[in-house]
DNA sequence: CGGCGCCTTGAAAAGAATCAAGTCTCGTGG
DNA sequence: CCACGAGACTTGATTCTTTTCAAGGCGCCG
C-alpha cells in the first residue's frame, strides 16, 4: 500500500545525497507508515510533544509560530523531501506549528525509535544532525532577508527561492512551478503586510519579471528576479533524505 | 593548563543538562585544547571549512552574515556554553562568520573526531543534534521578532533576552548584567537602523524600564520590559553542554 | 442567490531610514 | 601635558517606505 523507500520517487533528484542499500533498508524499517493530511489540517502543533516524525513525500505545507498578539510568523515552507518534527523528537516539543496547505502524503516514523537510530546507525544519526543544521541554515538566510532587505527584495527573494527549490524537485515546466500558497503566507514569512506584498507582486508582474497566479509561478526573467532578490544564482544545498 | 571538563565552571548552572561521569570523561577526551581569541578577532569565517569546533567557555561574541550589498545581519550572540562551528562540522562549511566581541576562551574539538563521536557515543551524538535543534529554535524566535514586532518591541526583546540568558549564567548582580556589545550589533540583529535603535534605547531609559550603558544592562522593571518584548517571562531552554 | 475567502487598489497615517551634526571617552604622539 | 583622531553614542530634521484603513471585485460552493 505504502511507498517502499527503495522506490521513493524523491531519491532520483540531485538535491539529495545518495544512499547505500543498507541505509535504504534501515530507513525503510524505521518508516512505520504513511499519513495523508487534508488541506488546511494541522499536522503538528506548537508546544505539542508528538510521538511521530515525518518526511514530506507529496504536497506542500508551512511552518509557523503564533505570537502573543495573534500575529503569525511563517518560519518555513515545506516541500517534498523536507523532514518535519525533529524538534519534538530531540527537544521534547515543537517550537512551531506545521500545517498542510495542499493535500500532503507524509512518511511516518516513531519517535520512540529515534533513540535506536542513534545507537544502531550512526550514519543516519549524522544525517539527522545534518538536516537539523540545514534547517538552521535556511532560517539564517530567511532572517537575513527579513532583517536587511526592502519590500521588493523580500518578495523577489521568496519567489526566487520557491522557483529554485521547486525546480530542484523536478516541478519546473517551461519556467513555471506550482505555488499553492496564499499571498498572506508570503507576507507573514517576510514580515510584510498583505497589502504591500500584493502591490509588490503587481510590480514584478507589470515589470515582466515573474507572474504568480492560479497557484503557479511563472518566472519570465530568472536573472532579473535573482538580481532583485540580491541572490546570485541560488542553488539549493545538497542534503540527506530520510 | 586548560580546564578539565570535570571542573567546568559552566556545569553548575541549571541551564545545562547534567552529565554522567562517563559522558564527562568522554567529552574531556574529545576536547583537544583551548583557544583564546582577542576582541574583534574572527573565529570562523563564512564559507570556510574549519577543522575545529568550539564551545565558548568565557567571553562573548556574535554570529553574522554579510550580504552582497555589504549589509550585515547578526544571526546570534554567543555567550558561555554556546557551541560554535557545528555547521562546518556536518555540512562542510560555515554559513555565517563568528567574531569575538570581548576576549574569549573556547574549548577546542577536532572535526575529524566528530564522526568517531557519532559511532562511539550515541548519547553525545544525540546531544549534538539537540544543540542544532536548539539553535534552530533560537533562530525561529529571532525571525518572529524581526518579522513581526515594531522597533520598540524589537529592542525590548533583545534586552530582555540578554537579561534572561545572562541571568541563567549567573551573571546577574542586582538586576545588572554585563553587556559588552555595541548598539550597532543589536541594530544589525533586529533589522533596525543604528539611529532608530539608539532613540528606542533612550526611550526605554527615560521610561525607567532598562538602562544600557558602560557595557552593562540594568533592568529596573523586568515585568515591563518583558511586556514590551511581548514575551511573558522567557525562560532559557535547558540544553546539553558539550 | 448569498456568503466567504482571496486578491486588488486608492488614500491617509505612521514608523523607520537617512542625512547631518555634535558630544564624549580614550589612547597616541608631539 | 595637551592636541588630535578614532570609535561609539546622541539628537534633530527630513524623507520615504510600509502600514493601516476602506472598498470593491472575482470565483466558488452550499
């Protein structure tokens, strides 16, 4: 019924480090099932101590924190191959919530076996640490963008990043990638108001740089978009897949 | 000459998880020496692949990224007990630079032994992952502050965080903690201009909430500062010490 | 048909950046 | 011993980006 790790459709992408047959077998034993989340569903809640960890197999979601005053900070967008729930795995509870934007299929792992993984498979344990570090890296980049860029650069940065990440996942067809998020999501990720985000998107569209409509992003001038994003050719960093 | 981990002055603080004698002995073997950095010195450079990892033992420093246009984003402040260099350890290179603000003493570990650590001591490997996750958590909090708060809240948040972290390290004497950073550092951390940061600090001082002068922060009204920081009693999260 | 969610647009208000001096302290060298 | 310069902190005035406020439009589903 569920996908065997050996047949995982994500493995073929360059983005992910290759795995030995052993690692693959081990990971497959570690995987206890699959979980399908409907759009709008909360997968993990901030403050909750989940007994499960996930790897996104299909679909897209987002991570966010809710502040005391009700404002929302989107701390990341989840695409296929992303690992979710590590915080609750090692620290006891999640520091942000995770929500499915589209329908998602996730590989499920039991937290109780995490400790076994560290004991019996140092290679995979190392990979897990690598993933945590990659997350940290991504957050650092986002922090720099939110802290230092102006509105136009922030929006361009978001679009360029989606374009690059999704392209690396083989979802680019004729400079067009799926983008099922709402403008509010990008606004909350970049610390901009919805109104300003909307007007900035209109400017990028009118300038013929990129068009985001109908749940898809078309990048007409990648070079220009990258320049606006102050990002000379972003290449998603190669990382392990778990 | 160097401090034996068993006599580490940081161990006594509640902030850090306790260690068994075994773990302590292991960590001590892992430690290859100490390194003293002078104020203003670069300890690790962005993009560099360091062969060494560190734990700050004394002194303070900061992590920062430099953007294409020369702007600087401070991604974190390093206090005693903080682990530095994990990114280069697991991902191959640093994603930000690390600089000593005051004179610092750092415990040195060899990257080449990191892999051994994963193979031979899963408990410490798990702790390392825990630390990576803690870093991620801290960055997420910072991102939310930078993305969602206004100037006053950002500055109050920074001060409150320093106050809490330093208090947990036993550096609080009569509501006063050492704070050797420059206003520019806080400005670069929170995505504010130096001028605006300065004026906001003046407001907090005039309001009798907190005074930052002469490399020390005095918090006259902790409750009010926490409220301004939209942070109901922040308690630094317990974590391993390596 | 009506309501809801999301996108769009204009106008006004506010918050923060930039510009431009000026002060203070401290270490250096004449 | 004092003039000098560097680095950090202050402060006022101006400009501009971004937010907030306020509507309206469009598509979809019950």
